[in-house]
């Protein structure tokens, strides 16, 4: 964010490409969140807020290169949730040690197990609290989280450098075009070598929202694809997991619902989630790879960001102890590419959907004597697995 301050305290900001097309009030929320909407509106009414020398309104949209004139004052520190806090040398070093890749729009971390992504009740040590380590200048934007990993899950965690890139990456995660492949060690071996788990999830009553469960009646849709990579007899196996939706604790609940909890996940697997012997009791779930489209730059595609995170020490030791060969998996996504639709394509798809819906509504009226009731099938309390095949090939029994 380019800023210049006049002797009388008036500030001038140059709109960057990241904020192209953003409403003026939204620009404030992104870049000066400590200035309230009431103050912005007052400045606009009195002509103190200007863009390229002309009076501006909160709803006006900005273009890259324009210059904003903002009067002095108007800032309320309590309104800034991202107020910077000084970090110790140890905290700065910890943050920097997690970095595995940096681009103009993102910082990619390999989050260790045991470190929370965000703060909460009794949680003071977390990734979000370390992000000021990546801020150089006073006017540089603070990096932002765009997705999360559970506290005990390790692996790839993407941090957006600017508000604009945060919005772009968040859109990709929400639209499911981002591909996340996890590695996990699970107890036992699924009957099917590869398949899709389709089991709606909801918060489990009486847990204060801290635990999820399969709920066919009221749960939100949740789907996970899995593939067995290698097995250690019938004791345990190494699987690749790809969430098709983003529900809380989705991978953990789905594997436990199959009867194969993730090793070390006592919350959902109970005592059955722990292997005998010297295998670590920590959770063995790791975000191994992330593939995501980067924001466009100067009207050109930003290309793909493809990052792989090394296993934490306890996971790597368990893999070696169980005799698994890490070279057997490249963490290849289990689904086809999802290309983002243009606004025109979205409108066309909506028109086509409406046309098909109207046609389906006419069909029952034209039918004579036929039963038009839909057969929904029986509901099941457990996880449904489909499109799979029995163990064999690379996922076959380990000799």
C-alpha cells in the first residue's frame, strides 16, 4: 500500500492492482479497518474524501492507480482487529522456520502439529498471532489466513499477503477449485481400495460444538475421496484423502465412521485409534499437497501454486516403523480439474438449470396414470462408500 502524508496530516494512498474494482468503503475495511463507516460517510458528505481530486462516495468503485485523499484522524484503535503486537525473536524465528514457499500473493507454511491456526478460549499460541513476523513496513498490509487446519493436523497452510489476494484465494477454497491432498495412517484396512465417503455432518449435541458426527437427517453434505496407498497387513494402512467439501473435522469423522479411525485420533476413534507398540500416540493426519490458482496479475493468469509439505517427525518415524515406502505416493489429486467459470458461463448455466427445472415440472402433468413420486432410497446412520474397488495393485497386502 503506497502512502504519502502531507505536512497538514492529510494522507494520500495510491490504489494498487489488488484493489481494482473494490468499493471505497470496502477499501477502508481492507486497508484502514480502524476507520468506521460513520466517519467515512461524514468525510464523503463534507467533501473531505476525494479520489483523483474529485469528491467521492462510499459506494464508488476504485481503479488501480487512482489517488485517495483522506483527512487526518478518524481512527479508533479498538476497531482494528488486526492491530499489530510486538513479537519476540523466538516467535519471529518460529514463523520464518515454517515457510516453505513465498510468492507475490502468498506465504505457504508447513504448520507443525500441536499449533493452533487461530486463537480461542485458552488458546494464546497460534499461527495467526505470528503473522506480524511477515510485515516489513508500517504501511504494509498484514497477511491473512484464508483456510484452517486442526490444531493436531500438520502440513500445508496458505497465508494471503494482501486483502485482494485473500479475497481471491478464499473464493477458490469456497468454490472447491483448490485441491488439497492429505496423508493419513488409519487403523485397519478398508474393504474397498478406493472410494468416496458420502456422509452428512453436524455438530454433536451436548459437546458445545466441539465435536461433529454423522447426521443423515440434519447434517450438511460432506464428501471425501480416499485411496489406500499401502498396508501393513491388517493392522494399519496409509491412505490419501481429498475433501470434496470443507466441514469441521470432516476427514477425521469420515474415517472413524468407516470403522478405520486415524491413528492417534482419540477424539473420534477412542482407544481403538491407538496402535500397540512404539507407534506415536500423536495424530497422523498431514496436509501433504495443495494445488491452487494464483490471483491474476495485470490482467494475466497468475498460474498454479503447487506446494508439498514434508512430514513431521513423529509421522515420518511411524511410516518407517510400519515399513511404508514414501516414494509410492506423489499425493496426486483424486478428482478431475475444476475450472472456474466466467460470469457469462455462470449466467448460461443458471439459464440452463432454470430451463431443465421448468421442463421437469411439465413432465408430471403430461404423464397419464403414472406414479411421479421420487424414490429417495433408505437412509443410513453410517457413512456410505461408493465408486470403489477392492484392495489390489499398489494398495495390496504388504509382503
